[in-house]
C-alpha cells in the first residue's frame, strides 16, 4: 500500500481552474478555439476547465505516452490516439495535467503545428519546472509544484488514484 499525502485541496484547484477559464475567455472572447486534451491525465481538468470557458470551443482528445508504468520520463513520444477534428487554421489550446521535463508537451505542440494549427497555446494545471529538459512557454498555468511524484485530480500511479479529489504526493 502506498502512502498518499494531500498537497493541494480540491477547493484550491477548482478556484484556480475558474481563474484560468476566465482568462481564456478574456483572451479569446467570441473567437473559436479548439481544446486538445491530453489523455488520460487531463480528463478531469479538461471537464472542469471547459465549463468555465465562455468562448466557443471544440474539444478533441489525444493520447501520447512518455511514462509507461515507471515514474521516470522516457522522453519518447508515441501518439496512441489521435484527434478526430481538423485543426488546420485553428487556434489550439493544448490542455495537460502536468508539465515535467517538457518533452511531451513540446512535441505535441510541434505535431499540432505540423497539422496546420494557426497558433498553439499550452495550458497545464500543474507545472514541475525542476526537471525541465525542454524549454517551453506555458501560456496558462495552475500551480507550480515541487519535484514530487503526484497523483489525484486525474493523475495516476500505475493507473490508480486518478479519482482522488485532491492533488496528493505519493510515496512509492
Ligand atoms: P514530461 O514529458 O513533461 O516529462 O511529462 C509529462 C507527462 O508525464 C504528464 O502528462 C504525466 O502523464 C507524466 N507525469 C510527469 N510528472 C508526473 C507526476 O508527478 N505524476 C504523474 N501521475 N504523472 C506525471
């Protein structure tokens, strides 16, 4: 049994998600944006965030693996499930659960530009900058957190703990 310890409460997270949603609404007003949610970790964040965005949004999902069952990033990106709507000429907001080394999100950003996106913004609820390998501009960031392995609010350890309502640190 792993030990989990609360780092950020559900209430604090939701307050921040509302702020990000308002900021995106202010930035885009009536302009349409395509939200590309990075599965699986950002499914809860995406569901909360899009309900705070008042601009017209289309929502697509993408799954890319970089971690496997380990807690150390492999740095390799494989697209396992691709978006099902065109992004050519669109403004895209890539919605991530957490940016760690930055490799996954920067490669996904490149990929969306290759598909013809006009502009790609990055939005993450958690940012762990200590282990950054690839410099990446985060346009919308929830919380900067220390270099701990975290679970909850959609994030897993071996596919478990995604349903925890708070963000927790896990001792493995
Ligand atoms: P990066 O490519 O930035 O190193 O890694 C991004 C991905 O690694 C995230 O989308 C997430 O799936 C995973 N990841 C990085 N840090 C953590 C963490 O602390 N907890 C969990 N559950 N996943 C993490």
